């Protein structure tokens, strides 16, 4: 009984405003798929939380508008996706945020994502980082953390 109550406490039991409900899952920063950068210069080079939020918004806009991959994104909860990506990038870039989304394998399951889709998405991310004038060395910090996630996102 106590165990059940404790488990419930860490599950996503409420739905943030404007988002669609999801099946319950256990919230953990481990779901972000990478450990945070320990170098404070990285977060600063991204212009902090506001810079990360701007990059994510431009990145998501591009993905939904990109004819190469827009079919994969349409009909998915854009409000939730923006929030989860902002948390994930902030956590990974050492911004002391918590990630409350699902892990990469479960959130991309059955989406049919191929290597070419992943490449298109990375291109859109590079454009968004460039628009924020994130220096290349700090862009690469994020890209290096995301690269191993390809195996959880791309369908084999
Ligand atoms: C390393 C690369 C990637 C990362 C870090 C990433 C990150 C994320 C995150 C944080 C979420 C939200 C999880 C949640 O709702 O709990 C998500 C969902 C999603 N991602 Fe990705 N993603 C990546 C690659 C891709 C690619 C290549 C595509 C398609 C071209 C894609 C399409 C989607 C879609 C459609 C959703 C929404 C799923 C749903 O509503 O159930 N992602 N992604």
C-alpha cells in the first residue's frame, strides 16, 4: 500500500495547462537521456534559459513546417513537445532545470523515424542555434549529447 502511494507520487498524475494527457510514466531526469554539462560557460553561451527557450521555439516551428518531416509531427501535442524540449535542453546544458518528460525510446516508439528524418531534424536544430548566435563550440556540446540518442529514436 505504502509502495503504491510512493510510486503514484512520482508519476505524472496531472496534465499541465494546454496539454493533452499522456499515459502515466515515472518522472526522472534519467529520462532526458544524457547527463548535464558541468561547465557553466555552456549555459552562458546559450544565453541562459531565455536563449534555450528561443532556440526550442524556432526549432519546433521549423520541424512542423518542414515538408521532409512535418507528417511525423502533425497531430502531436505541440504545447507539450515545446515544454519537454525546453526542459530537456536546459537540463542537459547545465541550467539546473528538471526534465519531466518521457524517455527517448518510449516517446518515439512507433513514429517510424528513419535516419534521414533525424538528419533533417538536426539540420533544423543547427539553423535555430545559428539564429540565436550560439557559438559553434557550445552548439557542439548539445549535439554531442544528442548523438547517442539516435539509437533510441530511429526505428530499426
Ligand atoms: C536526439 C534527437 C531527439 C530528441 C532529443 C527528441 C526529444 C523529444 C522530446 C523531449 C519529446 C517529448 C517527450 C514527451 O512528450 O514526454 C519528443 C517527442 C516527439 N518527438 Fe522527438 N526528439 C528527437 C528526435 C526526433 C525526430 C528525429 C523526430 C521526427 C523527425 C521526432 C519527433 C517527435 C514527435 C512527433 C514527438 C511527439 C510524440 C508524442 O506526442 O507522443 N523526434 N522528442
